[in-house]
C-alpha cells in the first residue's frame, strides 16, 4: 500500500527537517521537503488551483511548516496565501498561515497577549520617529531602557538596547517601523530567560538560556541548561499559546529581579536543536505525534 505523503515546508531542511522526516517515517508516513518559493497558485490546476512541487495533480495529505522564507512584502504574502489556500482546501497545515501571521508579526503577538491578559512587557509600535523618541524619553526618565526589535525577526538578530533618546536610529534602519518593548532586567551578569516548548497546549520541554549579554538567544551564543519550569511559568507559556491559537510554539519568558514573569516572544516556527540537547523528550516525534492525532484524521475523514 502506498504511504500517505506529508509536505515538510522548508527551504533549509538541515537537522530539523531530517528529524521531522524520521519522525513521520516512524508513524508510517512518507514526506518530502517543499519550498514555498516553488509553490504557486494556478487556476488551471483544477479543482484546487494550488501547485505544490512533488504532488502532481494532487495535494499533500498534510503539511508541517518548518520555515517561511523572507522576501518582499508581495513574496511573503503569496507564500502565506499558499498556506491559507491549502488549509481552505481541507489540507491540515501545522502551524497554519493564520497562526504564523500572528506570531511572525511581533506587534500582533503583543496585542493578542495583552488582550488575553497574558503578562507581557509594555510595548509600542509606530512609524513616527518623533513618537518613538517620545516613548524612549519617557521610559528613560522612568529609569527603564527599551529594546528596539525588527517587527519581523528571530534568533536575537538586530536587537538594540536604547537607554537614551540619542541612541534612537532613523526610520530607514528599522524598515520604517519602530517596535519597542520595555527592557526587562533579569540581573546584570546573570542574563537569562526561559524557552518553553508548547505542543497541543502543554509544555513538553523547557530550558534556561544564559547569555553572554542581555540577549539570551541560542543563535547569539547563549548556553542551554536543562530545567523544569515552575508551574506558574508553564501556565504562562500555555496561556500565551492559547491566546494565539497555535499548534506548537517556542515561548520565551523572562523573570525580572523582583520575580515577576513576562512573555517576551512567541515563535510559531521555533528551532529546537539547542533544547533537544538538554531534554529527553524527542520533540520532533512529539510534534508529529500531535499532528497525526489532532490534525491528520480530519483530512482523512474529509477525503474518505
């Protein structure tokens, strides 16, 4: 019997793609790597109008999204259009386009967390240099720094800690948008935060990331430590994922000097290589098992 085939959406399969492929194989499912750059909408391809490389005149049985490549606004929108179209055609997409939109855009993430009552630092997003400077001036007068982040970004790249208005860059350096978040100090000389990996609404693994500076991302050289999160932190991460209605995510939580916890980011396409090195949970297998249990049966019922 021919095995059902799942598309692993990624432009750079690497370690993560290989782990997902092996986990799917363990569940009796075939898989292929698919780049969203190569997918297209083609209304001549009846009845679904979507062309996915490797699936001639057909659609995948399911999709696991490992990466959405950057590009121009038009390119990114089209790539997300493909994910939306697949979901609308009845293909289970894990995480789907809507979830990725809510998490890749930091401003939308912050709004969703605040509306759900999930503690997150005071945050501002605006196009105006004057408005951004006014925020920075006010925060500095209150003895807070502000972290300037790309609206779309990951892995701790291009972050800037602003401690005075004079340090504010011009709009061109920020792609025309200022996203500012109050700096949460976890303790000078002991900079650290938590990464909690949530699957199907439950924390499955966690670690403490200790940075050489205030940036605690593994991609920026942070050291991973195995850790069991206190229940309040686990509930916080699970609440963040619930607020964003997402299948799986890496949730970053920071605890300040006074012991107050804040969700600073929710990553809808999280890497887990560093975390895998300090946990016994096979995270790729946990992702695939949840995908099969909660998403794949719906597709089979729809086509059956």
